[in-house]
């Protein structure tokens, strides 16, 4: 396990604020770390990068597909996306170098999930 995976496990999964998480390297255009069993397909990683770089307004209006599920946009700004569907939600936060994506399920508190991911 590398340091990024340990950070995801300790700071997010260990606190039970999110179900799964992954870190995408924007420059390399690929996932560089993820929690155990959470696979982010390359096309989904590229879609998240593209959402921030070119399509933020479109994501605000039309939502986003991630891992074959549709998520409605609840909140979006230049550094974060907060999306939901009936099964749970998706939090996406962008820094200069990375995009952090995390999922949470029904019954979890979305505001706590957003806060945990943004703090990390």
C-alpha cells in the first residue's frame, strides 16, 4: 500500500465518512491510488478531469455519469462537485495536481462526507 492509499484509508474510509475513494493525477490522466476494491475506469477518470476543465456548467445542468450510474448535480464550483442519485452520492474535489473522488451510500450524511473529502 502506498502513502496515498494509506491516507485514503485512514482519513476517509477509517472514519466511515465515505464508502470508497480514489485519487486521480490530473497531469498523468490516471488513477494513482484508490481504496481496496474501488476501481475507477480510465474513461471515468478522464470524464472527471474534463468536467472541471471544460464542462463544469454542463455538469451543473445535466449531472454526470460515473461507473454507469447517473448522478444529479447538487452543488458545483471550480474546486468541487457534489452529486447524488437514489443509491447515494459522489463527492469530487479538485486541487492543482489531483482530483479526489469519493462515494457514499444511502443513510450516510452527505454534508459530513463533503466536509471530510474537502478537508482531506
